C-alpha cells in the first residue's frame, strides 16, 4: 500500500520503500489515464461545467482532509509515540491501507464518474497541445497525493514544543519534496515520455520505416542523456567532501573499465539510504550516493555498494532497464492506429461491439501481461547478479568470491534492513527481499562453483525473455 509506506517514520525511508511507492503511484496514474482514454471526451454543457470543476475540487480536497481526520483520530485513540514499535506499525498499516483505498477511489472517480477529462479535452480542447491535457487530468490526483504525504510525513514523531507550526510544516514539506523527486524521476518522467511519443505519433504517420527507426533511436539517446540531466535539475546535490573515498570508488569503476563522468551526493536531510548509477552514455554517466548512506554506512560497506552499482553497469543492466522503458513506448506507438480506429467511449454499443473492441486490444493485453510477468523476474535476477559481481575480487580474473567483499556486502544489506523495518523479508516487483539476497551471497560463499551455474542459468532465461519480446513485437507489427 502506498500510504502504508508513506506513514512510516521518515527515518526509515529506504530504497525499497521508494520502489514500492513508485510502483503503486505508477499503477494509479496508468489507470487514470487509461480511464480518460476509454471514456472519451465529450464537451460538457455550460450548466454542468462549474459543477464538474467543483466536484473534482471536492475529491482533491477530500483525500488530504480524510488524512487530517485519520491522524487526529489515531492521536486520540492510540498515541503512536507512546506504544511499542510492533503495535505502532500495525496501527499505521491499517490507517494507511484505508487511506490508500480512498486515494485510489478518488483518483479513478475523477475520470470514470465525474468525467473530468470531458472538461479538459472536450470543453477546453487542451489535447491540441502535447502533454497539456494529461497534466490537467492528473493535477487533482497529484495534488491529493502530495498533500497527503505532507500530512502523513513523520507521523510517529512527537513534535517538540519549541518547534513552531511554520518550521514543523516547512520540515514536512521538505521531506515530501524528497519523496516526490523519486516519483518524478521514476514514474512521471517515463510516463511523460510515453505520452509525448503518443501525442507526436500523428506527425510521424507520414514517415517510412527507416525514418521511424531513426526517430526511435533519437528517443533512446534522449532517454539515456536526459535522465541524468533531469536528476541534476530536480534533486538537491553537492560535491564529494571525502577525496579518499571518492578516489577509492573511482578506482573500482576504473578497474572494470567503466567511464564515470562525475560523482554526486544526493542531499536528502539524512532521510534516504540509496545509491544508483544513472546514464547509459559514458559522457553523461554519474554515480549518486545519498547523504544518509555516507553518514551511517562504514567506508568498506559504501565500497561494497559501489561495487554492486558497478556490476549493474558492467553487466549491461542499465541498458536492459532502459529497454524495458523504451519497448513499451514502441508497442504503444505501433498500436496507436488500432486504438485510433476504435469508437469511444469504449463501452458504447452492444455486446458484439464490445467483443470486437476487445479483440482489437487483445495483442496489447498479451504484451503487457508478458511484460508484467517477465519484468519482476529479470529485475530480481539482475540484483542477484550484481551482488555476485560485488562479492568477487575484481582486481584479478579469479571467479572465487573474496571473503572480505562478501562480508562487506552482507553487512551493508543487514544495515539497510535495520533502517527499514519490515523490509528484510519484503520483495517488490523490481527487487528481491534482502533476505533472499543475503541467502544467495551465503550460498555462493559456501559453494563458489554455483557462481557459474547461476550465470549460465540466468543467461539462458534472459535470452528466452528477449526472444519472446522479439516474437511479440513482430506479432504486434504484423497485426
């Protein structure tokens, strides 16, 4: 549940929390946009225009309003700062599950019941400009989400009597902006790219196959260079202040022949423990380490995490992840003529017309189902593969894992689990649980010959996934 994660004390924010949060937010955004597409965009009559705007505003305010009521009710019934951690987590989980359901219902009601998209696209005709109509359709959804984050921020912390309301709210807004940066980079940026390509598709209709291929190549390069630049623009960052650690990390990347343009510290107010290599093109590639990671983790564990991130680059995981973003874009663009031929709203007409429309959308449904099935598996395997890479002595060609490297990575994962309660056994669509990762590290430590066995098994199954991608893509192209 998105709100369950949001309600946890901010000191326990972790990479796994951000991943789960982004996945749920991404699903709601997709459902909202899909609902706005399937229900059409009929102009709203003048006497109904202000009523629709008023109802959308009510829904946008209702969600954070309920959050205020929930926090007030909980503070009266069960003061969270006066109970043990287990009971506090249970109360927060129930509270957050309820709020998640309210936010999801309010988001979908803006398009399925109130038909907010009819005002945006039908009356105002904002779909004439790329991204502008989607921006206004999602505006009440994002507003209710952002304000709810502010209310739930640091829920279990007792505010000091010396803190004024202004500084307390300023701190909450600051923490919420940090979370929203992650949402911006990993949810809104890819979604905006997909929508932009779809909006520009009519202008590409006159292009031949070679010109479209060149356009998609430009898209790939833009994604590879644009995300690092967007990261520097959206996030607060600073230079490294530890030249010894910086030189040690650069040595790890140099030993693996990985070009790294720069290293930056992500300033999160010591709220996030995370590291990432961003950028596919060497000239734009950079390593991001959060301030909490550098302040809490010992030097040897930071180096273990750096080796893990170098493994992602060395094993082409960055390219694989970028492909998972780009291929759905190509599929959506390829299927655009089929979607354009459908009559909207989608449920207009009799059952026979519904069946015809369902058959038209069936190939896209098969592709998306395959994507949802294959993406979690290949993402989990890439994390394991990067862990194995980080455990090996990279200064030699030996395949034997080095004991110090193995212990450093294991201790780093255990420390990460201590920062985020409940995440030791929790896995997401994109990451295995910390328990699974530690168990694999211990397994290869006791039996080093399993390294090559794991690599061969993963290589075979990865090739199967890529071949399946190609087959489904060709099928979509020929239909």
